[in-house]
């Protein structure tokens, strides 16, 4: 009976948090943790401190880059690339958003590219829902391949102590995420009728005869310095993490990947301030900073609440699921995907499920092969980037549909993840 009560508390708090949205998810998790510990007497789980520290440092650097105009600089050049090759927008759009997410560590970079993608597609008569849905899914699956994303930060901090190197993690997760993005782009490019035949678009044309002109915004020439510094910090992280012999050695041991990320990102952010002539107050006002720091609260609240219940019943979970996952390790993909769909957070799903998989003795290669399945945020069209794509499509071709799951993100995302999981299970045993 106590187990039912505890699970009910977790589910109610998750539902409550999702209803509030944003920071409310973390707050509801904190309330649930209070009920579980102070009310029901469960021992609280240790917070994912390493993950939180990495997220805070990366978000600080990415927010500084945004405040300096670096995001706008990237979008400007991405838009120019798509306009030079409009026929290939269904491929270029997801490649651009995938690369930007890989570099920045957050899928929210796609917000600034969506208006450009929609505008270019409309100009050439392409159905905007195709490149928009492909771009959104690509930004979401890229999280599982970015070396500095919140989800990957959790994966690295959990798997490195278990004997899996950063290079091994990236060798599997990076190509798997790219394959997922490209498969999704292929599927998206064949969805829906042509724009000129779309009934919703035809109706919009009849009702709205206004001419909309875009106003070019002048970009600070210094903005590119912030992009170069951020890219330099990312390259330094990858280099030191991939080649452990380069790391500084101390009496307590070599410098950890966590510390390398923190040092590199804060150093880059600090240099951006004088080089790009920005005031630090502008950093905390950026959308990247607000959304990134909200994710810290989500991880601190929801993940700690969930892991508290898991740790309290770990022997029973091992007895029930241990042998099953050992015999059918691909089932871990379903657990990751389902949990992410429920929590609507890849960064919160990873520190909750991956330690559990390790404790159940799931093979390391199977954990890495399944990691791309942590992308379950596209299942419901209520995820911020999905909603933004629907909002920015002035043709009405990107829409939720009549039922919950018949939206343009579902089939591309699901197909891409399934194919990428299959690829991961072929590649991972050879890498580890």
C-alpha cells in the first residue's frame, strides 16, 4: 500500500508541475520530495550536483553568447545559407539546427531559426511544416549527441566513473543523434500535401491579403567573437575529455570532465564580456539563461523526488526488472523514451534512469546505444520548440491536428529515434 501512495505522490506532482509549466515542474518536484521525506519517512536521494554544476556553467556561457548577439549572428548566416540553396531547405534546416544544438548544448537555439525557415519555405512555395518539423526534431535529438547538453552532462558524470570514456560515449551517441535527425528530415519532407493544395493555407490566403515584410536587424560586428570563444571552449572540452593524458594532474587525481567543462565555459563567458562590450546584467535577462536555470530547478526537484522513490525500493526493482533488462537490453530504450515523454525533459530523464540501469547491471554498451531514445519530448505538441514552430508558420501548414498525436513532429521523430536505436545497437558493441 505504501508503494502505491508513494508512486501516486510522484505522478500527482509531475502532473501538477506540467500544468504549471516551466519552473513549476521543479517546484512541484520539491513539494513531492517534502511529502515523501517529511511526510512518509523516505530517505532523500542525493541531488545530481555534478549535472547541476555543468548545466549552470554551460548555460552561463551560452547566455553570454546570446547577450553578445552571437545567436543572431549564427541565425543570420544560417538564413543566408538557406536562401542561397532554397531547394535543399528540407535538408539544410535540420542540419543547421542540429549543429547549433550540438555546439550550444540546448535545443532552444532553434527558436531564432524558425522564423527564417518558415519565411524561406514560403518564398519558394515549399510546405513550411516539412522543414519546420524536421528542424525541431533535429534540435531535440541533437541533445543526445551534444557534449555539453544537460542530458549528456548527466551521462558523462554517471558513465565515466563506471569506466566508459568520453570518447566512447561520443563515438556512439553523436552519430546516432545525427542519423535520427536525418531520418526524421527524410520522413518530414514527404509529409502532407503541397502548400498550394493545402486547404488551411488557401483559406488563410482568402482572409489575409496583407503584405508582410521582414525588417533586417543590424548585427553587432563584435557578436562573432562570442561565437568563436564559445566554440573554442567547446573544442577545449572535447579535447581534454577525449585525451585524458592532457588533463592537469593533482595529488587527488586528474582533473575531471566536470571541472574542465566548468572552467572552460566560465572562462569563455568572462572573456566575452569585455571583447563584445556587454554588461553582465544583460546575461540574466536572456531567454537561454531563464530556461537553463529553470532546468536546474527541474532536475533538483523532479529527479531527486523520483530517485528517492527508486532508491527506497531498489531491491524490489532489481528483482522485477533486472533479469528482464539483462535479457532484453533494448527495453531500456522504451524506459528512457517513456520517462522523457512523461517528464518533458531530457536533462531530468538521464540522471533518473541511467543510474537505475547501471544498478540493474544493464550492459554499458546497451545504455549508450539506447541513449538517443531519451528524446521523447516531441510526442506531445506542447513542447516549447514545437509550439514555436506552429506559431511561426503563417501558412497554417504546421498544426496540431484533430487528435493529440497527429501532428507533424510525431512520425519523423519516432522513425528517426527507432532507426537510430537500431544503429546504436549495431555500433555500440564494437566500440565498447
